[in-house]
């Protein structure tokens, strides 16, 4: 008689070794100026191919510092919902909410992308944004599945996920070491990392000091990004083809992507869920590409 397999223990999110991302984001807020705000907004506009989110319902999953939520509000989102699992990240995002004048159209709350009931309570969105978050949940593929489920017909899914490569075991061990280290041990690891970056830049004929400007194209800060990288547990990775394949199975077609050439960085994917057109009896939602949508409607009418 064959013994029945023992079912796996249920995933307990609160018991996972987790980095305190929120405190890092609170520290980062002190360095944000108008130049960083402009850089962050410009990067979002470039990837989405639009300067306006007017009329759109937007969800920011893992809002972190709140910087990108602030930018999407400034881009005219009709309704914006920002949430994070980390209480300090929620606090940081509320700081930007206050900076924006505490608009009623922008909700900041605490929640988990792994909580299907919580996500269902929020409804669906025209834009679901989650930058560098879903790989830190402890259940990356489930997080991606849940997040994709929040994309409305005709909506856009904009995510970044750590790249899979041969150095993953080494990077994971480094993060675990950082997690266990004392405060002084963490500072030493940060110093060693920066020293290595300086040496590598000098070897390549680049300015070592220019390392401090890395990330500014998204409005970020090099040191805060370093702390985020070293401390970033949980830590999961994927190849770009894996992401594209899984998203397609979830009904999301990749429209634009950028593959990270090596370990440590992120793949970027912007995808969309096919719209349900109004001439089929169901109203289509707002589009991030209104001009293209208008041309399609005009073309259909001209053929009647």
C-alpha cells in the first residue's frame, strides 16, 4: 500500500526572513528633491508611452517610498490605490500623499499581494504597477499571478523582476549574510561593496565617483538602492522568457520589455490584457493609448 504524500505546509508570510524595506525608504525620502521627482515621472512616461493617466484607475503594488505613486497621481490618475506589506513603507507613501494635499482620489493602505481576498476587494485597474516588489514576497509566481489578476480588460501591467543567472546562489548567500549581520557588520558590507564598485569602475576607465549617480534616471539614490539590494530578502529570480510565457498564460501580452544582461539587475515588462470592445456589448475601459484606440474606432466605423 502506497503512503499518501504529505501536503506541504501552508505558506506563512509573516514568518519569512524579510528585510525592512520601509525604514530604508523613510531614510530615502530625506534625499528626494524636484530633480528626482522629475526623473521618476519621466521614466514612467517613457515606459508607458504617455504623459497622462487621466481617466485611469491605477494600482501601485508595493509602493515603497511612495515616489512613483506620487508621480502617477501627478500624471492625472482618476483614482490611485497604493499599498505595501511593510508598515514603514505605508508611512513613507503617506508622506507623499500628504505632499500632494491628501487627495480623496488617492488611497494609501497596508496589504499583501499574496492576499487574494484583499486584492479582490480592490477591484480591477487600468494600470497595475509593481516595480521590484513581487520577487521579494517569498512566493514570486503566486504574487505575479495575483497582481496580473488585478488588470482590467484593456489594462496595462508594468513590472520589474530580478534576472536569473549563475550568480543567484552567491547573491542569495550574500543577502542572508547581511540579514544576520550586526549593524556594524552591515556597514562594513556596504563599505566593501562600494569599494568594489569603485575599483571596477576605475579598471574600466570610468569615474569611481560616478557610482553615486546610478539610479538617478528613475529618481533613485545609489546608497539606498545598495541597502535595498544587500538586504533584499526574500529574493527570487526569473528569465525574461519565463516571465513572458507566464504572463501570456495569465492573459497578459508583452508589449515592451528590457532584458537585464546579467545577475543582480531587473527585467522590465510592460504588458496588456486584451480589451473587450463596446461593439461586442461590453464597454471597453479607458486606454493608455487613446490616439491609437480612436483610430481603430474610426476605421471600424468607416467599414460599416
